[in-house]
C-alpha cells in the first residue's frame, strides 16, 4: 500500500511561480543571519494610499464584512468601467465588469472557459509563468509567441485549433510595450480566426513614456477581448486581492459561475477600498511611477557596466530582463550563485519561458540603495568569476 492515496495526473501539470520559491529560500538565509537583497518579488515597496485604507476601515466599521454580489458591488463595477474606458478611448458599461480576487482568477477562468483538450492557446514567451501553467492544466496545448513581437510568427502560430490568444503589455518580465502598429498587425491576423483574446494590462498605469495602447480599443477585436486589470500593482495593493475585467457577453455568466464556485465574492470592504483607489487622487500613483523610472535608469545603467551583461530599457512595469549569456553562465546558474554566494535574490529567466534561458528577471520594486547594493554584489561576483576563468586558461 502506498504512503497516501493517489493524486490526479492533472496536479502535475499545474506549475507555479519561481518568485515564491526564491523568496522562501531567501527568508531561510535571512534567518541564518545573511543580509539578502530582495529583487525577486513583483511587489511595490510603497504603502497602500491612506485614503484607500481608510475607505476599507470605514466599510468594516459600517459592518460591510459579509457576502456581496459575486460580479462585484455596483459602485466598483461602475468605477472600474470608467477607469478602464477613459485612457483607452472606449465605451464600457458597468454591466461588462466582473470583480475577482486579483487578476489571476480571470487568467485561469478564461482559459478554462475557452480551451480544453485538443485546443491551443497562444501566450507570450517570455511571459508571466501562470499563463503556460493554467493552459497545460486545462488540457489545452500552450503555444509560445516569442518576444519581440513578430506578426509573421504570430500568423504562423494561429490556426483552426487556436481558441485564445493571451497578450500582456506592458510585459512581465521584459517591461516591453506593444506598439500601436504591432496591435494593428495583430488585429489583421486575428480577425480572420474564431478565437478569444485576453489582454492582461495590470501594468498599464506604470509606463515611462506614452500610454500603452490596448488591443481592446481595436474595432475588430473589441467584442471578443477580455480586458484584465487589478489594483495590486498600480495602487500597491497586492495583498488586498482585488482585480477587475471588462468581459465579453458570452463569457460573463460562465466566469461569474466560476467565481461563485471558487471564492464566492471579493469582500465588500476590499471593494470599497478599490472604489477609493480608482476614483480618488492619483498623486501617490504618479509619484510611485516617477520613482520606478529613476530606479529603472539606475538598474539599466548598472547592468550595462557589468561584464557579459546587456539589458534593453524597459518601457513599463518594474522589471529588468538582462541577457547574461556573455558571462558564460545560464540565467539559472547565475541566479543560484548570486543567491547562495552573494545574498542577492532574483529570478532565472527560464521560469518565464523556453526562450529565456540566458536571462535574469530583476524587480526594481526595491529602494535605490538596495538596488545599488545588489548591482555591486553582482559585479563583484562576476569579476571573481572572470579572474577564475583567466586563471584556468592561463598557459
């Protein structure tokens, strides 16, 4: 008899995020007295704005601590519709909006509603690890769309079995933003195919130039695009777990049923906080983005000075995705050595897709002195590695 009853085969298909594994190892090192520089988590190091916290507290004092409608409070659905519509030049009705515990439920539920065994789902690579994880778990086949975006490559990947195309702009982990011309090329390709589109735009407010254009604003794709956003990154509300999406009519009832079957609803006091975030002053958000821009410049300049490292300048989000192939190490090997030898916690690019083995993901959602310390430790380790290599190859 086995040590425990058997588990389903599907469990093994469900992946995870390496950030939480690395965080656990980093915390263990800290418990041993190691000073760890945390560059692994995609979590703003800013407090949730005070007026948002007070809105939640006031709601709890009023007794708003029970169940509420699964699609979301009418006030939040209305606020989210206006928040999503205005910068994208869209008309979004509050009835289109669903509310969930962050953006992740929309990713999972959309895949489950749209695709299954025998189907294909196109997803960005490198990209957020949960995309490929959920696609594989659903029984559908993940189809990787490599970065940078290439219309000809997309046209070759999309076919009669394609049920969903996932986009993420600004992108995690690269910080890249899809240009309007790229989206128009995508529109021309997809309008001839009977597939849904999921546009993950949780970093749309965190950009360093012009606003990121949205695929939801393209006429041919508007009615079949699920537009997803969240309070987590923009308002430093990662632990509040409140996301929202503009959902096409055919998907609203199925996704609502999935919400009811999983989490019932987002707590009403959390939704009151989200209303305050979406409708209140944006001063804290604007300052956060300015700070991220300064940190981005610090990190990109620092990486450029390291031997064997190159890095494109991110246009949005708060991640750098350097190519470390010139160091002679893979991203996984370098990430491991940095954690164990230098106390620098960051992520190997391989966790974000099959096309990212030579990369690292660095979150610059950390204070600038810690970023500089992490870069200094990386430089010291790479210099030691170069000296050792020269010693081995000397005659």
